[in-house]
């Protein structure tokens, strides 16, 4: 057997042990071994409570988020979007390994909960907003499913059997890979308890639905007498235009996160450009920003970086792009982010950002600058 083949086999077989060792290397050592221009942490929802529309979201409490901000402030220091833009476009003027906080989707808690903490600690942030949801104009399909599950959880086994919802739900077309989130991840996020097998059979179908299944999701809402428009107006789950303008006035950057949070990886170049430009224009109309950064819903790893460069070069209104690849090295126009929502290992007295950084730095794809 050739030495290179043997070496590759040894490398593969020892991978679990190597990762365990690498994850123990302190953050301060990684900052020297594989420095980054920015350490970007991404959140979605910071809240003490789970509301009916947010059963799918795993997030940190305000106390946990504040601990994250305090740790980043003390150990890393911050970088704002404008500094990052100058750095990535050739005008390096800030130290490396600085932290940048981002939020995706545009939930109201960005304003009511995260904003006061960020302002108090002087932490810059980018809020990436899904533009169709501004002023609670429409409900995310996952939010509709969460509302349905909340209602179903109130019903007993016999009532669920009488409704006979499963045959219609199971009759929908099967689309392999249509849903960017796995059923396992979604089920683990549910904070519902029910003893009925009928209920959990419904859950197993509902968590597999995607945005392409919205007609049948709307049908289920009707069957359960859920008025999503009324819920939007009463619960106000998303940011309003006035809140977005205030965030911008506070000095935060407002970015675009697509129009309706569609997975963009399968879009044609024309569809992709239209999605980016329309969402960026909507943000400009609210904030007056000259340039708007864009974060891909779910992830954008399959999107051709050359196409993104072409789009931004022809459209100055579009700023840098943000993805979800941790610390993986990417095109200079694309900044990858670490998902920081998980409360595992976090508390009001301890941040789990150091362990997240060590875990992400342990991947070889994170070692190039």
C-alpha cells in the first residue's frame, strides 16, 4: 500500500481524537495560529419566553446574550460593518479577531430585547431583515406550522382522530431535500408535550414541510380556525418600519435577508439577482442606507461566488454577503458566521462563545485566512 494512502487512512481514522485535542486549544492561541479579520456571531431570537409562532427557534435568554456581549467586549473587542467593509475592500485599518454581532430574520425581540443590551455595552450589530415581514405584513411558513402545532397540542387523542387531518397532509407531493432544516432539528426545538400517537404522527409530517407546501399549511390553518393575519396584528412578531429606522438611527446596520426567507441555493442567476436587489431596495427605502449587506436565508454555500461579485459590481446598493459557514475561509465579499443561538453550556454567568470558537477553529477549513 502506498505511503500516501496509508497516511490518508491514518488521518481519517484519528480524526475524532484530533478534533477532541484541537477543541481544547485556548481561543487566545487560535487567534495567533489562525487569525481572522472578524469573528462573526449570528443570532435569531433572544427571549425569556417561547411564543406560539416561535416553537422552532432555539435561542438564548437575555441574560445569556448579555454575557456573550460582555465576553466579546472584554476578550475580543468589536468591529462594525463599515470597518469590516473597508477591511474587505482593501483598506485594512482595524486589528484582527474582532467580534461582530448579527441577527437574522427581523423578530421584534431584536428591538425590544437585544437593542438595549447592545446599546448599553456599545456593541455594533447588523440586523438582517426578511423584507416581506416588515410591519408584520406576512407570516413565515414555519411560524404558521408552529401556530398549528400549538393548537393541535390542545386537542385530545379522540378529537385529533375525528379531524382526520393526516390523509390530506400525507397526500402532498414529496420533495426530497426541499426543506433546508431536518425534521430531527425541528422536533428537538418543539416545547410541546402530548401523549397522543396521533399528535406525534401529525408532528412528523408537519416538521417535514417546506415553503413549497404553503398551500397545504394554509389549509391546515383554516381547518384549525387559525387566522394568521389576526395573529400578526395582535402578537406583532416582526420588526416595524419605525423600529428599523430607530435601529439605524442608533448606529446599527440594517441588512437584507431575502423577501420571504426562501432557500436561494436552487435559484437561477436571474432569480437570485432579483431576490437580492428587491430585498436590498426595500431596506434602502426604510433606512436610506446607500449600501445594504445581504445574508442568505438558511445558507448560501452552493451559490456561485463569481455571480455574487458580478451582482455587487453592477449594483452599488448591494454590500457584502453573509453566510453560515462558521470560520470557513471564503471569497472576500462573503463573510461566514458562527451560529450563536444554542444555549448549551451557557448561563447568566458564563458565555459559551469560547467553546463555539474552539469548535469552529478545530476544522481545517478554518485555518486559512
